[in-house]
């Protein structure tokens, strides 16, 4: 007979793998299809930046990216209902 602890751990492992699989194969692709993310990914592509290989502090365009983010944050702060 298999001990209950082993069955519990196996179930926990299977559940964890299922959750990660759902995140990886359902949630992240759905997020990538959102208009704002598509726009950002297109911008990265237009700049010749491979998002899977970038290290943010080494990008020459990082100052421009940070400036855009700061402007967007200021707009959200000024108009929180949008």
C-alpha cells in the first residue's frame, strides 16, 4: 500500500505542474494578444530588440523607454479615472 503522504505530494506536484501549464499555455498567450502588449512587442521589433534576450540596463534605448513610462504614469496620476 502506498503511504498517504506520498500520494499527497504526488498530487501536489501534479497540481503545481497543471497550474504552471495553464499560466504558460493559456494566460500568457492571452496577455500577449492584448492591444497594448501587441503595440509594445511591435515597438520592440521595430527597434530590433529581442525581448527574450535583453538585459534592460544595457539597452541604448532604455532612457526613451523609461521616459515614456514616466509620462504614462504621470497621465494616470493626473487622470485616475481613465
